[in-house]
C-alpha cells in the first residue's frame, strides 16, 4: 500500500491506497471551525493545528495497516501551499520513510487534484484501470478551488500540460471574497450556493470577464469589484439599518447572480477550449473533468454535465470527499501519475509556489 500525507493548508489528512482495490482508509481533520472566526485561514494557526493533529492521525493509519506492515511507499504533498503547513507533513513523511525503510515521493498537490476524478474509475475495476483510463485520454480538466483555477490537459502518455489559468483571483477566492462583502462568513462558497438556490440568476448584471474567444485565461477580480459597487449603490440615501435590510432582502438574488457570473466564465472558457481543440490538428478530447473544492457546487456540476452531453464525451468529477484537500488524491497520484517518482529522502524539500506543470 501507499501511505499518503497532506498538510498543504488547513486540513491534516492521511490515506492508505491499495493498487489492487483502491482507497483502503482515509482520514481528514478539518480546521474550518478554527479559522471561521477569523474569516479565512490564518497560517500560524494552521501550522500549529497540524502539529497537534498529525501524530494522532498517523497512529490511526498505523493501527489500520497492522503497524504499517503493508506500507511499501510514503507519499506527501510538498507543494504548493503554506510553507509552515507543508513543512509539517514533509517532516513527518521523511521520518516515517526512514523508520520503515521504504521509498518516499513528493507529490504536487495540483496534480493530485488533476488525477482525482479518476479515483472512482480505478475503484470500479482496478484490474482494468490502465485500459479504461487510456480510453478517456486526452482529457480536458478544470481545477477550481479557493486558490486555483486551471484548465489543463492529460495526454495519452499521461503527461499533464496547462492550457490556461487565472490572471488574478481564483474562482473559489472570488466566491469567498464575495461572501465576505455580503457578510456571510467563511467558507463563503457553500453559503453563497445555499442562498443562490432561492434567487434569480438574472436579477443583477455582473461582468463575466470572458474577453476574446481565443483568450482562455480567467479573471475574477473585476467581478468582486462590481459586487462592491452594486452594494454601495443599493439604497444609498437611507439610514444604515434600512440599507442593511434592503441588502438582506435581496441577498438570494445577489448570490444567484454573482455565482452565475463565476460559473458562466468557467463554462465559457472550457467550451472555448474544446472548440479550439477540435479546430486544430490535436487529438480531440475523449473526456472532461472537474476537481477542486468548488467542484462540489451543484450548479457548476450540472453545467459541466451539459457540456459533456453536448460534445458526447464522458464527464468525470472527483467525489465530494476528494474535492477538497485530502490525502487520497495524493496517494492515488503517487501511483497513477508517471511524474510522481521516489526521491532520496534527505533531498525532498517543500515548494510553496509549485505549479501544475
């Protein structure tokens, strides 16, 4: 089995992956309640919490693997992420690898997300995974989270290449910042989604930041600014309490319109990437995928299912428990990604700014 450790931000996670059957065990300690009172992740607090929780988590992994007797490799996220948080996981992984005498692989957190939609494919038929995976390549994927919005391609040789990324805010960051402007709390994305279900998507006209059809890069900073100006213009000449009531009354419409602007940009760029691929001499995409924390958004999932149906290709989405920061995707990437290779234990270093490819 592969034992994986993930501590890139505000979740301490461990997982055991068995290539013969899939994810054998997985554990996640979330810090949402801790950081929620501050409206976002506080790096020093996150690092301290990882220090407090990683040993008990690994004790559970030890018990589940009969004293680590079945572990043949350690895999750990070494970037990107918060430096202090990454250092905790890498230090623990190095210690375990040395103690057990097994190889150690440093895994790119983003590549974990990139391969995460295929975890369920492997679990459905482990013995046929290579064959089934090959039938879905080339693959067009979108990682959409609080820190990243990346369109990427997995080629037939499983090589990963970036097609486009965001020029400023990530989609999840835009949703969280929008929620903060609306006074909704943290994490904001799920709160916006809940209220959006009761609102009208065309109640407010927010910018999509789409640009020319040939431009596949994302941009969400203008959307956040537009929301701030919209709120400032709502009932400007009335007492603050009355203005607050006016905004509260329109909250579902504000959330629905704001969320839809984010989703429209994601859908349009993905659709344009498919169109550009079909117009070129490159292999046509055999599938599309969605991963990252924002992938849990039901409206976004539905939109991507529509894209796949229109283009008559399969749609793969990371399972909800594998969309956020988790160690299962790190373990799976250590096995499925040809770029994930063991390194000399002393040489593995953290890389907070590590890119997808």
